[in-house]
């Protein structure tokens, strides 16, 4: 399944993406803002993760493309019948151009449409104000803080958590 936005295409992962994923997600400035991407992040590690995603072991995963060029990734994992937690990353050369907001907005719409969740959760490390802005623009409401693992930093890091209710999303987002 593909999801089209104004500028982007969200599409399923492919093993052929491993080299590009390892370069973009393996940049320390990107990896250190995620919980699970280690640094360094080899092409083999990226291929193993993509293989897990293709087997359904990583939840719902979409590669983000701009003009048929992979620039990031987004997805969600059901945590219970009524909610999922979403995540995303954008390669550093593509930061600050609204791509995360556009892609995650489409993902939110898809998650509520496809899986009928009551709400979605997301989080960002406290030193990532760009992700805070993305989540707020999409209507997510701050819930609190907690320590979460960060593989790239090899430590537990303070994370702010957010929640988006289905009704709030339906009222505010443009559905694709």
C-alpha cells in the first residue's frame, strides 16, 4: 500500500532500502533522537531491521519518499487493541522543510482509518524540539515525561510523551 501526500509518498519497506537507511538513519544526529537505532548503524543492521519489518515484526512501517528518493521512515506499533505508538525519523539533509509533519499526518490518518484505534501515543527526547513541534502541529497533547532507552546514546534519556485522541485527529487533520 502507498500513501500519497502533497509532496511525499509513503510506501512499504524493501530490502533494497538498506544502504540508504543505514546512511540516513545511521547519522548520529538522527539516530540519537530515536530510541532503537544504534550508532554506528551498518547496512547489514538496516537490512535485518527491514527484514523484520517485512515479516510484520516491527508493526506498520512506511518509507518516506520525496520525488522517488527515500528521505525517512515512519510507522506505528499497536500496544493494545485501542492504541498504538508511532515513531518517525527524517534524514538530516531534509530537516526543517515540513516533511516530518506531512508524513506523520498521513500516517496518523492511516492508523485511525486502517486500525480504528481510539488514540495514538508518541514521544520525543527532551533535546529534540523539532519533534515537539511536529507533534503539537498534529494536535498531540503532552502527557508527561519518562526515561526511555536510546540505543545510539547507550543510555536512558528523558522523553516527553504525547497523546492524540481519534476525535481530535478527525477534527483537525486533512485526511488523505
